[in-house]
C-alpha cells in the first residue's frame, strides 16, 4: 500500500502534536509521574504512528482499527489509573503497580495517536 504525501503529512503532524502535548506538561497534568511524564508522549506517540503504518500496510480497515485503538486506549488508561492508585496506596512498595502506571502512560499515548490517525484517515476517506 502506498501513502500519499498529504496523508503522511497529517500523520506526522498529529504525532508531533501529541509529542508536544506531553513535552509541554500535558501528561503530567493528566496524572503521569513528573519524572517521566514527557517521555511517555515522546516515545508512545511514535509507537502509535508505527502501529498505524503497519496496520494500513496490512490492509486493516478504518472501522476495525478504530475499535481496536479505542479498546487499547481504554485499557491503557485503566492500567495507568489503577497502577497509580495502587502504587500510591502502597507507599511506593508495589513495584508491579508502578510498572502498570509507567507503561500505561506509554500505551495511552500510543493508542491516542493510533486512534487519532485512524479517525483522521477515516474522515479524509484514505
């Protein structure tokens, strides 16, 4: 499958916006740990871009990809929220909960990027 220059520009622009959101404190404001909040978007959004390109290359249709991305987003948000709550409640003793909080935020940005790109592609009918 070939990608048009316009769809590539939209994909890169959307990814850059999500990365900038995280770098400017958006992830921290939403509940990510201040120490690594910016990295969640700087790493997660490009992962979402790669997943979108891979899914499009394999011919996954927009409605199915949107449903998968939405389900992944909901699961990542749940992992981040529950992980944070359990980690804080354990007074930083529950390392597994800390990992769910940490990796959950990477998943949030990856799935947010994948979902955004899928919805944009659907709206543009590409």
